[in-house]
C-alpha cells in the first residue's frame, strides 16, 4: 500500500489494512483472489518439425480471463497426444522423435 492508501494485490489471500490518524483507527478487510483462466491460446498454433533440420519448436501458452485480460503466474501443463512423434517438456519445448527399426537390420524407419 502506498502513502495515499492505494492497495496493490501481489498474491491471493486476505489482509486487513489499517489507517491511523492521531488516536483514531479505521480498517478495511481486503481479499485477493485469482481470476480463473477462461482461455488458453498456444503460439504458434501449428508447426512442422523436420528431423535433422528443425527438430524442436518452442510453444507459448497465453492465458486470459473472461474479459480477455492476460493472466500470468498460472501453471501450464504441457502434454503430447503422440509421444512417438513428438514430446513436449514442462516449458513447452516440443522435440520431434526419431524411431528407427533396428530389429530387421534394414534402413527403414518406423
């Protein structure tokens, strides 16, 4: 809170703000909540990975609330629907997977 009484939220929780002048005291109960995520937009929306040329792609998740205001500090969990083709780490880095078939001793890929 600044000297003019402007309260700035820094995290979820509750607090009591007290104003004192001479011998008089006034209080305000403040509750800070986190806006729920309304939408997640992943950038880029599509990508093509080429093994040996561009085997990785960094993705970014942009989160917004119901009023389209950007949200930050919210956890994002990344998953791949086909880990045999590409994996994704906890930071959104996608890596193409190369699977060679060594059982038949040929040069064919799976």
